[in-house]
């Protein structure tokens, strides 16, 4: 799948099969995340891959809008060292992860982590040292095509594109 197809067909997936995701595919996805743009080339990200069902269940319980994490075979948790542009950098890395997974035919759903009251508990659960901030949790796996897949429309290009001035 080319980059434009991966970008334009990526959707949030909340229903997954139980089929495991091969380690080499997970590593390829994380590799795409680490290649994201980063202010001053700081590269503040750290990626924790969680495949253990019991830990994913705990993450789902702690996550305000990510109960489906328990169903996904993989959860990638993105942390950042604290610095001025941690959120921008790690959101870019998160987007790279989403698109890379789509390019491999996998589904994902981005769950926000920054500013959530349970962020410290998630960090503690995963053994994250002091000085790091939770940015996102990404449910990852093979799409359950027997479930109702949402495909909400995106705003049209002519609604969002402005030339020279707003």
C-alpha cells in the first residue's frame, strides 16, 4: 500500500481479532514512529509495547476512553521525556505509528494520555521512570471485519483549504 492510500484510508478501529501481530511487524511500526519529525531533533519518545493480556486489561481499566485496549492483541504506549515540545514530537510519532500499521493492513486507535488523571498510574504500571509523560496509548491489531466498522466522513478539501488568507 502506498503512503497516500495508507493516509487516506486510516480509520480508528476499536474491534480486533485475537490473531497475534508478528513481532517483526510491531518492530517495523515502532521504527516508523521513531522516524517522526522532532523539534531540534530531540527525539524524546519512548515506546512500551504491551502484549500481555492482563496488563492490557489494566490499561483498559485505567484508560478513560480506551476500554477496547483489552481486546486488542497489542497496545503501544508512547511516553516522552519532559521538554518544551514533547507533545508535538510524540503526536507526530503516534501518527507515524498509525499510518505504518495501516500500511501493513493492521488497525489502530489512538487514545489520548496527556493530561489524563490516570497517566501517573499507567506510568507506574509500566515501570516508567520519573521525568516522563504519557502521550498516547495505541490499540493495535488485526481488524475484526465482522464488527460494525465506523467510517465517518472527513471534511471536504474545499472546506479546509485556504490560499494566502483564511
